[in-house]
DNA sequence: CAATTTGTTAAATATTTTCTTCACAGTTTC
DNA sequence: GAAACTGTGAAGAAAATATTTAACAAATTG
């Protein structure tokens, strides 16, 4: 690292640091099924603060419809919200910067959906299996397999109930009593 | 539903019930970035019990290399393990049927990776920002932005530490003390 | 109310990902 | 040790996704 940076080079270095953060957030979100470019968009908003679609487009060098759909996905995950700059016409969007809230919002949304989807599937499968089990005609071997599946399903119902309670404890903040957020022991500023 | 089913039709009905479960599991896993066909594979193993690659291939009507890579993915997520049927030559694989363990294994693995990736990124970004802040030459406005980013990052470090503790509490089972698994209040059988 | 601007939809294009076929290396069996 | 079989890697084909361009509808300004 030389001693004779121009300001542009310092600026470049700052942007480089941002990019390290952005890329790593995008990679992480990729793990959770958020596409990489949507992750990059989130990361950008995370380090840049609130932005308009045009600012995003310029920053990421992508088209505006891409930004529009990207932002919508992030809103669906509950990690980006609309805001507005007073006096301004353009809509602005702001990313959730508090990762505790990110975590809560994101997984709450996913887990609730998981519970709904799967409980409803279990319900209809269960009925169908009942019909089979109660029929006079069906072979015993088939009935036995149906009962076996019901046994497995009844186990999984417990899980979905538990998952609901986990979600609830995140929403109420109860979870953070059990697993506390460690306070900052740095000198504050 | 008619009264005159053949056994084949009852069998069909049983398979239908399975498929409802399989599809719903696959859809759920899709939410978490597990591809749909890998989710279907998991679901199949979930309802069918342990299987060989050839059994999977036959059941899903896909090629063997697909099964091979699918199973490997599921192993990476820690939700499928190798087993063997005694006396048999073919390798068999078994899906984790206990969703509590599925949950723990899957998210533990993801979250640990998230922590590692992002903490390491924060570390290098932080150094780069420090260099900038401590330089004599860089403009104050740039330095100020660098400090602002460090403030944000120091908040997020708290989050990653918390996430590590959450993972730990899942691994030790501590979490299930706080948010207990409700016991089965159905009449057992 | 005409002219601009903003955000979104639709169609096309490009890119990425998934899947299959083929080949082969490592094991097991006789 | 030859023959058969199992699992996986590589290359290409097929399918799914993401991205862009173009067009438009709604809102805003002068």
C-alpha cells in the first residue's frame, strides 16, 4: 500500500470495503434461496442506506425492471420497506439494517409458510389414509402401510406446532430472553 | 368415492396420499434454497424409508447420476445418511425422519456457515477501513463514511455472536428446554 | 390538459442450472 | 483374475431463471 494515494484511490478503497460486505451478504442469502443478485441488492442498500430504483440501477448497472422485481422480492421477505424522502417524488426503499430483526422477519415469514403448507398437506393426506384404513375391502398390508404413514405424520405435527411456538417466541421477543443479545462491551461513542 | 375399488385403486390412493406429503415437503424445502427435485427426493425417502440409488431412480423416473448428486446435496445438508442393508452390496441411504433433528441439522449447518463467511468478510473490510481512517491524507468526508460503516458492522458482529449461541443451544438441546416439544396428548397406540 | 416522469408488465433474449447420456474407476463375485 | 455391477465425473442437451428492451398505465408537474 503506497503512501501517495489520491482521494479517488481512497474512495476506491472505501468502495472496496463495502463490496466485501455486500458480496458476503449476497453469498449468505444465496444459501437461503435468495438469488445472488437480489442478495447483492440487499447488501447495497445495507451499506448505502435508503435508495431510489434509479440509484440502485446506476449502482448495480442493471435495468430498472430488475431493480423493481428485486425490491419486491425483498419486501416479500420483509427485509425491505418503502419510505419516502420528503419533498421528493421518487419512491425510496430502505433495507432492514438490524440483523436481529432481519433474522426474525425473514425466518418468521418462511417458517409460518412452512407450517401452513405442510399442515394443510398433512390434513388432506390424513383424510385419504383414514378412508383407506376404514374401508372393508382394502388389503391389510396396504392398511398397515397407511397406518405407518399416519404414525410418521403425527410425529411431524408435533414439530410444526413447535415451530409455530418458536416463531411466536421470536415475534414477542421471548427468545431473546432465553438467548440474550450480548451487550456491547466496547467503549461507546 | 365408490365402494368397488380394486386393490390397485387402494394402492393408488395410498400413493396419492404419499405424493401430497412429498410435494408439500419439496415445496417447503424449495423455500430454503433446496432445489425442488432434491426436495422431492428427500420427501420420497421420508415416506418410503431407506432406499438405494436404483430404487430412487425407478421411483422418480430420473437418471442415476441425478440421484447420486441429489443424495450428496442432502448429505451436505446433514439430512440424509448412508446406511447399508446387511448382506447387500448396494449402498442405501436413509433420510432424517425426525423433523426436530432435520431442523437442527439443517439450520445449524447453514447458520454456522453464515457466521464464518460474514465474520471473515467483516474482518477484512474492517482492516481496510481502519487503514483509511488512520491515513493522514484521506478526506474527512471519506473517513466519516468509513467510520459510519464500522459502526454498522460492529452492530452486526453482535448478531453473529448471538447466532452462534443459538446454534450452540440447538446442538446441546438447550433450546428445547426453553421452547419445549409438546408431548403427544392423543391416545397412544 | 399536455408533457414528463415513475414504476410495472409482457415479450424476447441471455444466462444459469439441471438433467441425461456416456465413460470409467473401484468393488465385489465367482 | 475375468466378469459384472455400483457410484460418480464430464460433456452436451434440455429446461428453468434471470435480465433486458419495449410498451404502457398512473401520477405529477407546469
